[in-house]
């Protein structure tokens, strides 16, 4: 009789959760080279008109969110990576008023994965 591995019920449930987690799938895909390098476009809530405008900056983040998420949500109380600290005070053009503005509130600065719209080979 060979060695058998017994999983308790809760352990199996945990495994199922792990296997179906989209976050894990994405990570596994990345390790296998199945997905392009994760790049993010920065979008900013406009202080002039309230709409969300592109900052026209694209950055690489290894552990960024899978969907659009604010910087405050992504790095709650944690140190932001240097490429994100570098955009502090960066001016964004309001497409409606034609004026430049600076958004300081990290709740209103968003990371948007760009691999959904563009394949990088
Ligand atoms: Zn605007």
C-alpha cells in the first residue's frame, strides 16, 4: 500500500479557492510567459471637470492590480514603488478645459492594466 495524501475538507476548499483565484492565475501565467510584462497606464480624476483623464504615462509594476484601481487602494499605508512616487505632482491635461492640473489625492489616481488593450511581444 503506497503513501496517500489526505486533505481535510477545509484544506480542499482552500485549494479550490487558490486554483480559481484570478490573481493567482495571472501570476502563474506571468511565470510561464503566457502574459506580457504587466504595464499600467495612469489615469487621473480631473480637479477641473471631474472626469478621468489619461496622464499619458505608462509604468511597469510587478505586483499591480488586475483591474483599474486607485493608488490608495493598491498601496494602503505601504511604500509606493519609485516609479509611482515619480509621478507625484505630475501635470495632466484636462481634455475639456485645456488646462493643466495636478491631482494630489491618491484615491483619484488610478492604475489601469494596459495589457488588455495592447499585446507586448
Ligand atoms: Zn478635466
